[in-house]
């Protein structure tokens, strides 16, 4: 098992090295492992004043549309965070149908470079063609989706986010919009790729209600799968309160209006700078007991605690799991 994991990491590294070399050969300036809005992207490439985010995925079985969807939404999210970015590229070392490639381009405005496209790009680049063919060796057929973000860089980013949260708590230096962005960055950093497709300042179709941001849940993680199943939710809603004092029950009542069992939108994170008072906690219990709506109360302190788990397997999700468990098991009759 260890040998397979080691081989997988090496192949993932070689796939990124190949992609970076190809873009450089095509005249791009390549910057590796860039953090944007809490999300680590494999590389940013620049040519003629245009900047493009690039993700490199290693598959040697035919890639499903759902896999492309998840990665396309993630790349488009990066473009929404940084206005300099445009036309993301998803590099897939693997097989993709022509329909799937066209579907991705038309629905998400991204470019998909699969094995066939990469061969076309390397027609006159003999060395790179040889490297590509070596990656597609039959002995590597079981290698799947290698994540090559360095742990050391993530630890540095986690420390930076902790410092920003502490500074805000002490100095009150963020506007409400800035605070929303910081909270979103923390969640993106901690839970990407299982929370994805973040959309900020989301309005309901009637225009009457606006909540700070929402995201979707990707299957494959035990905690998020259980949350999705147990509470019958497809999306998660976020409200961020940049108040100097603890939030009260009023914030529960306003957030609860946005949650509907019939709309598969039953879970919200209510994040506040200073935490909540006792009345707020009791109101959250009431929403859970009476309507089955889960409103998870978090403060800057809890965000910092989750970030401290960086580098520990399932640390942040284990923290949330225990946090929710204590809340649910403590519900009064």
C-alpha cells in the first residue's frame, strides 16, 4: 500500500511538472501552487497580459462528467474571486469523450486539455511528447486524482488565516464584506474540495431575502456525506455577523427564514466575531427541535481552532462533528 501511495505521489508530481513544462514551451509564464481565496490551485499561467488558473488531474480511466463538473465549478469559483483570472484550464492526464469536453467548455467556460489535446499540443515538442507517453504507461492504470499541494505551504497559509482572525478580533479592522470574505476563505481552505461552488451574496428568486454565501457538497467525505444524508440538504448556507458584541436570538430567527426542508436547504453556519449569547443558543435549539433546521454557531475562536488542526488527518471535520454532536445530543425535550 505504501509503495502504491508513493508511486501515486510521484506520478502526480510528474504530471504537474509535465504540464508546467508544456505551458512554458507554449510561451506562458508559470507560477506554481498559488492560493486564491483559500483554495490552492496547481498553477497560474500568464501570456499577453492574460492570467489563467490551471488544475492538473491524473486519471487513466475514462473521466466521468461529474468529475469534470466538480473541477469546473471549482475553477470558475477562482475566477469569481480574482478578477484578473479568466478562461481556466483543466489538464487531464487521461481519457475524455469529445462530448464531455464540449459540455465542459459550453457550460463552464473552461478549456479541457485531455490526453488527445495534449498530444496535439506536443506534435512538434518531441521531449514533451515522450514524457506524456511515459505518464500513460499501462503500469500506472490504477492511479487516481493525485493531490500535490504541499503540507508545508498549507501550514503557512493556516497560520496566516489564524493571524488575520486574531487581528480582527482584537483590532476591529474589517468591514462586514471583508469579514464575509475571510470566513469564506477559511471554509474554502479547510474543506475544499468537499465544499465547493461557493456563491456570495445570494438572493432568493423573489429578491426578498439575501444571505451571505452558499456552497454545494461533494460526495466522498464521511462527515459531509453524513450531514447531507441526515439533514436532507443539498447546499449549505452561511451568514457572517461582524458584530462587536455577541449575537442574539434575533440572528437565529432571521437565518431560519432562509432554510426549507422542502428545498433541501436545511443547514446553515452562523459565524460571528464574538460568539453568541445564551438566548441565541436556545433559539438555535428551538429551530432544530421544532423544524429540523440545523444552525451551527461558530465564532472566530472556533474558526481558529479548526485551522490549528491543519496537518492532522480529518482534524477540522472531526472538530465540527463533535461540535454538532454536542449540540444535537444536548437538545432539551
